[in-house]
C-alpha cells in the first residue's frame, strides 16, 4: 500500500487489480488529527496487490466516517477492483441567477454556477493534492486536467461527475447543493455518492476496438447501460442502508414520474440514469440479464453492454420501447403484463 499522507480529510483503501473482494479483512484505522477538522484516516484492505486506493477530500458537513463506510460498502460489492480513485466533495451555495453554465474541457456547459462556500486555500489544497496524487501514477502520462477542476471549484460548480483520466485512474467530483444538504433526505446524498463511485468502479468505459465502434453507433446501449446501472446499484444499496424493502418499486416510480413530467423523457434524452435503470430492471425481470452482474460490477468488465447485448437485435429494440410500460399498483410501481412478455426473438 502506498501511504497517502497529507494534511486533509482523506480515505485510502488498498485494492488489488483483478482480485476477489469477498475474503478481505479490515485492518485497524490509523488516525492523525491535524487541527480541529482536518484529519487523515487510512484504511487498508489486504489483497494480492496493494497498489491501488481511494483518496477522498471532504469539505462538507457530512461525517467523513459515514462517507468512508458507504464507499467501503459499495466497493465491497464489486467482484474486482482496478482503478485508483481520487474524490473531492465540497458544498456550494445558492445557484447564481440568471442561471449560467460553466465552460470546461470535460463536461462543458454541464454544471451551473453557484455561490462559492469553500476558501481559496481549500481549493488550492484540493488541486495540490490531486497533482501530487497524479504524479505517482504512470497511467496518467502528461494529462493534467487541473484547469477544469479549478474552474468548477472557483465558480461553485454543482459537479456530479466521474472523470476517466486514463483507463485505471478516475476522479470523482461532487458539488453538493444547499437543496441537497438542507432540504432533501440523507438518502439522496447517499445515492448521489454511491452512484458516482459506481461509475469509478466500471472498468471498461474506455475500452477500444469493437466496443468503441459499437458504442459510437446510433442507438447504442452504452449511455443508458452505464448510467442506468449506476442508478440501479445506488438505489438498491441506499435502500439497504435505510431498510427500504422495495428498491425496485422506487426505480420504476422515478421513471414513471419522469414520463409523466417530460415528453422527451427517454433512454437517450431527459434522464438516461433513471430510464436506463428501469430498462435494466425489465431485462432482469425478463430473464435477459442477471441482477448480480449489475450489483458486482462485472457487467462492465468486457463491454457486455455492446458485445453481448447487441443494440440492433430485436430483443434489445423491444426493451428500448417496453421499459415505459409501468403502472401503479397499490403503493408500488410495477411493469404492466405486456412489458413482461419476452418480446421479439
């Protein structure tokens, strides 16, 4: 394990590439207090190779020990882990009016400007920490996307992204709004956190060759599979954290509400995470997909979304139209009987 030693709130988890997580043991925490709030927590999971980790900088009021617990839970569900992950999570204030989006190379015009709540020294600490973390990884090469990160932080971006810096290095950025911190239930933040880390656990997002060729096709499965699986995993895991007995109803409820609200709500426009989760659930209920490959991340090891599930096949074409067939039954949401037919052969 490479010790990540800096004066900040951080979490380091050693994980081995292509290693089964089922038999890991947790080592004692090593905690060093640096001032009233800034602390470092190092957690090691002994695996075959101890050269990968998760590093987290947290400037929100959510307890770091809770974030650590939720991230560790999500990581423990994965069949294998490859990527090193750096995450920075920070609060933002109210959205600037009139609304203005942020220009950047990665996720251009995706995030909105908000009141900046963290200090310039805190921003500089985040960027310096990312820079030092990058310096220890050969995969990154000459890439240094710090300009984008600075732009988001200095303009109060409500970031919600996982950046694939290179095949085995991921950066998670989360700008937590006042709405989420003050007026939404904790489960919304938990789902947000777990969703972004699931993206960081997906291993084949930059796979080349036939995978790249197929994901660039019209009506490819990639966008809604990738986003939908993150939402599916986060919804199920958040339900476990909060003793919700029916996460599948919630997945369908959210998709149903989107369909009621927006005319263009679909797998490619509107909300590919919410709609994609409903489509994946339909595949599970039809027996086309095992839920366990979503929940252990192995669905994203070898581009199954394109190479196993051919987007041009009649079955997948039928999934793309039938996921919308949702109804309310009592207090739950389910698929209509016609949606559960196996569709075209």
